[in-house]
C-alpha cells in the first residue's frame, strides 16, 4: 500500500534505522522510541493486525521472538488490533520494549497510570 508508512519502509521508500531483516519481516527503530532498544518488527506483507489470516502474523511473531531472544533481558512485546485498542498505524507491528527495574515506563494498564 503506497500510503502505509511501514510498507514504504519495507520497500525502501521511507527512511528507517533497520535493526534486522528476515525474508518475511523487518525490524527497525521507531521514530519515538520509549526506551533505548525499543524496536518495531513488521511483516513485509501488508496486513492490518495480528488477527489477519495467512502466515504474516505468525512470521512476524517468530521474527520478534528471535530478536528478543538474541537481545536478551526483560522485555515487553506489545501489539494492538484496532483503534480502540490503541492501534494508530494499521500495518501489523510488534513493539519490543526492553525493560529494567526502575525504568519509569508505565504502561497504560498499570496502576501508575
């Protein structure tokens, strides 16, 4: 999709700091990382979210799992399906968010909200 920024990144038509690439997925640094090491993993095929039929969601999750394992440490894996669930870019993306004790990052569903 020519209007999808993540498709543009996958196709090399928009800039991004690429962290890793697989045949079916791409990992890159988001524009506004919430902590050092915050990375997005997206399927190369355009699908809206993790409920999409076909292999793209599974392949993206496998890539995210591999990258998280290689990075090591504590980590959140966050994704959303639909605007009410806080999805703002409608191309499946998995946030890998490294965590550390006392990092001060309060997720929307924590008591610190």
